[in-house]
C-alpha cells in the first residue's frame, strides 16, 4: 500500500519549527530503522530550509509545498517553493561547493543521504527538489530471503 501526504506551509520563519516537528514524527513512523529515519528527517529539514532561504519568503503569499509518498520500500518527497530557487544564488547546477561555504551545504548533505536527487525550476516562479530514499536497504532484503 502506498501512502501520500501533501503539506502546504506559508513561507514564514514560524513554519520552520512546525515543519521540523512534522518531519520528525513522519520519519519515525515510516521506517523502524533509526538511521534511515534520521536520513529522511534530515533530507526533509534541509530541503525545507533551502526552500525557505532561497524562495520568495519575503512575499506575503509565498508558500512551500511538501509532497511525500512512501511504502515499505521507498520514500519520495518533492519540496517546491515560490521563487527561482538557489539557481539565483550562483550555485552551479551540477556542482556542490566544498569546504565551509554555507551556500550549497544543505544540498550536499541531501545528496549524500538520498538514493536519488533532482532539482529544477518549475516555470518562471517556482523551484523544486525531488528526492528518493530506499527504506529497505539491500542487507535487509537479503535477511528476508
């Protein structure tokens, strides 16, 4: 059975803590593996923070949409913000910065924790990141056989 959830947040500072609390609860309930749950929570949190920081959070009507879909094997999430995203901040689309640069650090973390990461502009006024995390790792599959 596949479960899905769509959350729409105002792009406001106050939404960061609310989202973090929801992501923590969701991640604990979609897998029994604590490491994978931590990865899911971290990816959602970093993605949401990027959407807030690089979206049009200065506009009163700006929103951040988080769409999640999961089953026993896979978790996917789309995090979409109003605005053109981090591309406007001179981050190269195919590279992540190294060192202690704050800009791009969250995407580097997301890339390391996900099995799949895509990001793109959606029209002229939206930007999204699209992630996939396998909930059932290869070693767990072997134990079931």
